[in-house]
C-alpha cells in the first residue's frame, strides 16, 4: 500500500479539504512539543492553528497516507516519503439507487453501503429539497408527507400518515437477528488470513450477492477474549490485536476517562466449501517467544464461546411504507441517530411513487370453501393494450 500512497493521487470529489497538493499544505500537523526533538504520540492534522476541518464526501473504505518528512513549504519532501498508515470505513450508502413503487402497495427499502448500524435512519424528502437541510435547520430536512408508515394496520394500530419529521427505522443483520442465532465459536489464524468457525450453517446468511457484493462484518469487541483474558484485562498490545479481529479500531485522541470513540474497517468475508466456515483477510504472526503477543495456537476465544457479528454492507427497513400519491424523484436521505437526535448526511437514491395503469380485469379465486383448509389461490388478470410486460410467457 505504500506504493499506492507514493502516487500522490488527490481527489476533488472524495474530500472537501486536502483535495490537492496545494490544499493539503493547510492541514499540516502541529505537534505539541517543547522542542523539535521531543517525540509526540498524538498529532492532529488540522493546520498550524488547529482550525482546519475536512469532509469525506463518498462512503467506502479509504486508505490514510502519511508523510513524516515535510519541507519548509509544508509539502512532502519526496513522494517516496509517503507511507500507508491504515484503513478507515466512511459510513453511508453507495448512492445513486432508484426505487419505483406503485402507490397503495406496502414496500420496503434496502441499500448497499458501508458501516451501516441499527442507529441509521432514512427520510423521504421532496424532490426540490436537500438531504443536508437548510442553513436554519442543517442536516434535518423536512420529510415529504405523501406516504404512510407502519403499514399495514393491525387491530386499528399503524398505517399512519407520515409527518414532516418522519424518520424511518432500519436494521442490519446480526448474529442475534430473528431466524439467525449463529455465532462464531473459534478463530483459526494463518499469517495472511483467518478462518471463522460458526455454530451453524452461516452460508444461509452471509456470502456474496450480485446486488450487494461480498458481505462485510465486524465482531463485538467486548466479547473477544485474548490469551484467556477478557477485553477489560488485556494489555495495550493485546487490545490492539483484538481490535484487528473485531474490525473496529479506537481513535487515539480519546480524553482521559472519557468514552472510547471507535471507527470501523470491517472484514470482507469469503465463503469456503464448509457451510459453517468463512475466511477473512486478516492474519497474525506471533512475536518472538519472549514477546508480548507470542502464541502457538490461536490466542482468540469468545465469552461463552459465542462471538457476535454484525453485517455492515446492507441496510433494510421493515416492509411498512405505502405511497398514497404519485410523486416522482423524491429523495431518500440517510442519517444517523445519536445523542437523542437524527442528522442526515447523504442522498441514498431517488424514490418514485407511481399510479399503475388499471387492469382490464383482475380476479382472485378461492379453490375451497372449507374453513381453515390449506388450498391454492388462483390469481387471474388481463392488462390493457398499453402494457406488454406479460405478453410473452416465460418459465
């Protein structure tokens, strides 16, 4: 990865901030040290006055590159001085998806992206609005209201009109999701990859999908045991190795006694011939026999032999949304619920509610009058001349 960093490829679309060699000069790190010879464990790349901020505009996994030899002009002295410092997942949807739904039919959303969590929210807004909101109400645009949520109604509850503050709940697949209940009970490690062994047929839940690609997961750090010690008892080195297994890393600027802030990288899982195993591109090499992370067998186990995992590349809503008025090019916004409020950041796609043409005829026929019987239902319909989707039968 060092060689990729040394190509010095800046991007105007990826980043608002250090998007060119010239612009990057304003983001030089200012080290808090009493002299040039004093080492520092922490650097903030926010300029000489520590007031520069940057925004990554596209979701995905990005590489962080670092140059430790800077010229008097605040530029990297040589392209060969660029080093690969690590990876980071920028949360959010891929974007650009188009949904076309008929009115008066209950539907759901599913999105491809990175770093999704159960705290994510979606909001449908008018075509002329922006997901970033307004100057008076940033990151909180008003919702469109020409649809219903919590559908269908059950016992008079649900299927209500959306409000201007409507946030649609989402979910991600986890080891504890309904119908799953499959955990990681063992990690077999090699030098460049590792095999996760599951308690059941994981191939039914994780793998690769033509639309959503190979699944990306993180593991619950709190349940990882390293060399027989739980996560609260491990050394700093052991904790870092646990972070690598979890696919979740900790920021180094956490203030004393404050909550630990983390960021995701995740693991792209790969199927194996065994239904209860998957591999991840993360390996380990033991240190010398007197080193702090020396091992001969896998140093990782899990609380109650149940490692918990979360899929991060697919976000879903319940099948609960019903358009009641035809509306083109509505925007679907993605956001995060945190600290008691939801902020929206990115447009996930366009939503079109359309009134489908009426059928020339449509009949639903029962094949039995017997109470509580299990029997086929026959659906027969005839489209008008303007619809040719069913003119050629297949299958």
